[in-house]
C-alpha cells in the first residue's frame, strides 16, 4: 500500500512539472516577447485566438484579416452592460491614448456578445463615446459564438421577466493581438491604463 502511494506521488509530481513546462514553454528564450509577458498562458498563446467573421459598426462584413491590420486590443462585452463594460473599455481607451501620445498606434476593438440588441448603429454610438478609433463589431448569433470560442471567452444571457432589459454574464479579459503574430497577451481588470500601455508598448517594440 505504501509503495503504491509513493509511486502515485511520484507520478503526480512528474505530471505537475510537465504541466508547468507546458504552460511556460512559450515564455522561454525562443520567445521574442518573453521580456514583455506579464503571465504564463496554459497551452501557450496558440491556444487563444483565430479567424472570425463579424459585422462592423458601419454594417460591413469583416474578417479578422480586415480588422487586425495593426496592433489591436480586443474586448468582448455588450453596450447595455451597466458598469463593467464601460469601465473596461474606458480603461482600454485610456491605454490606447497614452500609447498614441508616444507615437504607438493601437486599434481598440469592442466585440458584442449581445447581437440581438447590439446592432451596428448601437455599436457605433457606444464606441464613438469611448474612443474615436474604437471599432465596434457585432454579427449573427453564430458569428459571435464562433469569435467568442476562438478567444475562449464566456458569455450567457441572464433569464429575466423583461425580454428587453436583460443582463449578460461574460468574461472580462482584454486581448492584445498583433498582425502576423496573432494573440500574444491578455489583461485582467485590475491592470491600470499605464501598466497596460507599458506592456503593449513592449510588445509593439519587439514585433
């Protein structure tokens, strides 16, 4: 019995070490952005991001190739969000403005997870308030779901009595995506505009 427990313990340690290597291997010496990263990503950066087809705030159907033509900061949320989305998008907009003052251009992108209410016109009104260069994207239920799945985001409609004034549960990460590189970093809500700008500036510098 003791021998069995010991063997299982060794196997568990080996598995743990192997998992740690798998998580951190993208941050090794071969990673041109290693000095910029603020955290390890399970499965590596290749596990997040990918192609999508959505509808822009001007009503045009666009793909990821049309959108990610420069360093871009993506956020998934919805315009009827009472507090989280406005605050997060404002933080992202502040970071983009800080970078712009330093000569670094980054595209802020807001992707709706509530396409039933977030028409292109609604998205345009929201993004115009947030930042003059923020791009709003919406689409069909299927298009939004595919984009969300590509970036491993979560969202779910809350059930309520009023079919118009419902809330959406959703994840709140912001994603830095670079042309030719794809997804490279994510930011949590507690990151300040200044910290975000510094990190993004490092990635852009090392492109």
